[in-house]
C-alpha cells in the first residue's frame, strides 16, 4: 500500500509540474500497466486537473515510441504488428511496380520493407534468449 501511495504522490507532482510550466497533460492518453500482470492487487490511480478527477485506465498492452509492450514483456504483439506492416509494404510494391527486375526489387525492399522489420530490434530481438 505504501508503494501505491508513493506512486500517487509522484503522479500529483507531475500534474503540478505540468500546470506550473503551462504544459497541459492529455489525460485521455494516460494509461497504466502492471509488470508482471500476475499481480492481483487492485490499484487505481487518479489525476486531478482543475477540480476534475480522472482515473488512469489500466491496459495490458501499450505502445511507446512505436514499440508495443505487453504486461508479460513477450513482444508478440509488436512482432506481429511489424510483420503485418512489412507484408502490406510488399503488397504495395507488387501492386505498383509490376515489371521490375531483381536489382530494383532489392533496392525498394531495403528502402521500404526492411526498416519496418528492423525498427527497435535491439529492444525485442533477444527476448527469448536463455543465458
């Protein structure tokens, strides 16, 4: 319970700092996630803005800087999202560049598809390695 109160005080200080520096906080984008998700303790946090109390929504998966993070840190959703995006880019290439040679395909693949697959791979790539 002490940790819950401490985190609520930190949230209140962030709100106070935002008000002081005239940086409005978008409460609708504020989300909370528990790591690991097997903790059953029910905690709810609130944000007080101009005498309005907003509860912070709890989620199991959140996107931060383009990386989907779930409560088990498995990155399965992120990997699937990146694979789907790469397939859609390959489909776009096939539809729009019907008659292309191998060299052109490789250039387009490296420019349009590979960046989606390699984005932030240092974060999620070794997640199944066992030491």
